[in-house]
C-alpha cells in the first residue's frame, strides 16, 4: 500500500498532448465496452443507478466482502475532517462517505482532543451531491434511520459533477468514491473539483482501478466478469448494470494516467495509494 507521488513534467505533457486528448475523448464517450454519443452516456448511467439504488450498499458489501467499508474509512482518514469544515462529497447519494465524515467530526474523543466548541460544530456543513435523485432518496432515508433527518450539518443536493452549483473557493474538502469513472468528461469533473476547493483544500478520490500483479489480475478478471454480474442478477435482479460496472472499471484510466489528469487540472502534491493490489486506489491532491 505504498504511496506513489506524481511529479508534474511539463515537457512530456506537451509532447503527449495529442495522444492524451485522443484517449480522453475515447473514454468520455464509452459506456462500459460500448461506444456511445456523449449526450447518451449520462442517461444510460442514470438508468443504471436508478435501477440499483435500493440495493447499492448491499451489493457493495457482497461484491467486496465488506472491504469497501475499510476503504472508505481509509479515505476519510486521509481527509482528516474537522469541526466547522465545509465539505463536498460528490456522487455520494447513499451517504456512505458523508456519514463517516459526520461521525469523524462529531466523535466525542476527537472533540475532546481538539477542544472543539459547539459553535464550531454547528458551522460544519457536509454537502452530499449526486446527479441521481433515487440515490439521494436512499441517503435521506438512511439519515432518517440514524436520527439525522433534519440535521443541518448534512445537506443533500441534486447536482452534476461536471457543473457544480457551488461557489468558487468555497469547500475545505472534496471526496468522490466510486463515482468519477461514471462521468462523461473526467477532466470537467476534476476542473470543477479544483474550482470549488479553497486554497489548501484536499481532493480525495476512491475508485476501482487496475490490478498490477499478473496472477492476481487473472483471478480478479475472472471474478469481475463471471461472478459480479451473476451476483447482480441474484441480489439486485439486474445483471446488465453490474456488467456495465466491471466494464467501466476496465475503461477507466490506469492509476498513473489518472494521477496525471489530476495534476493537469491544477492540483499539487498528487499521489495515490493502491489497496488490495490495485483493486481500488485512493488518489489525493491539494489545491495550493
């Protein structure tokens, strides 16, 4: 799980600009292994998440053997939430990451160590932004079950990662977990993340990625293409959506290339950490 830093090499970026743009366009118009028109992709992805919203978290548990919980804890640990922060969690409709951030901020032990006063706590705002209203409804229901239905620190917003409704330099942190590979234009989502973050703000992305170990990669491919779609059909009654999921992971840029895209958006101190041999990766960066 060693961290890997990515330095900005301006010369190589200029030389590789044409191939970079070409590959980016290819990814931007893909829906799994299918090539689709850009205006169609958001609708197709929307249909996927409308179909799986009610079983989304259960399927995450089943597919990952519960490991997604540890991965999200790692993500939030890297964020280091603090009382009074303004945070944006994008593609976080079911609230899984937002609730962890909330719990970290409101932790009694953390409050004691940081000597946090109630006024700072009340200023905390965690915005859960998702383009799919069905996913947001699941999150709101989960909030109600946790006794947080009317909690002012949690704000639920229907919105597009590529065209956020938040002001420039307004957020202390930005997270996106298992969401950025579903946007039509990754570079636009990264540009928006950079725009809304304050100077010194943290960007963190948790995403299914590319396995590097050859033998493990073969086993992972077998599990992905033979097991996951069958689990989707058995548990969620939807094989096609989970077929898209595994295909979209293979179309997502490898760790190094995605790190370069983050740097190209203007971020500094870009690094990534592979978990479970690259099954998932956490990319982090800072807006300076």
